[in-house]
C-alpha cells in the first residue's frame, strides 16, 4: 500500500475526523479511502450517462457576488429547463436546475462546476 502525504486546512481536518467518527472507521487513512470511494462512485455514475438524460442538478455554493455559476449556467442554458436560486444562511446560495441534455453535455457541465472548486455540494439526481 502506498503512502501519500497531504496538507489539509482546519475545515478539511474536521471533515475528515467527522467522516471517521460517523462511519466508525479505524483511522484517518480509512476515512480518506472512504471519501475517495464516494467520489469514484459519483464519477462512475457520470461516466455511465449516455444518450438523453433528465433530472435535477443541486448545487450549494458560497459568495453570491462571484459570477462563476452564472457563467456556467449561461453556457449550458439550452439544457436548463428550469432553474431556481435561493439565498441560504452564511452567505451561501442554493441552485436547483432541471436539466435535459445528452449525458456528455451534463458530464462537461458538472466537470466545469467541480473544477471551479467553489461548490460545497454538487449532486445530479437522474429522473
């Protein structure tokens, strides 16, 4: 088994400890492996989307003034049938979009959202 050294900020450390405690894992390494497996499951689900897909895309993000999400929504507007924006506590925003498009377009859109690194939560629920 390989050993990897990483740097985590205080919030990431707290999250890692929370994952460990919530799932009753033996240590932080197990928590990291669990988080990696969860991310891989999301990736496999995205990669498996072929043909036309429809569903709801849910995103929680911070900093309402930052236009990154609006730019992505404008780029993919032909695929977004309905969208809702709502302000949450702690200056966060909830974006809910009903999406209908080819699976490859959805994968590209979600990749762009993730690559910004500004979303706290991203989940597509297939209809």
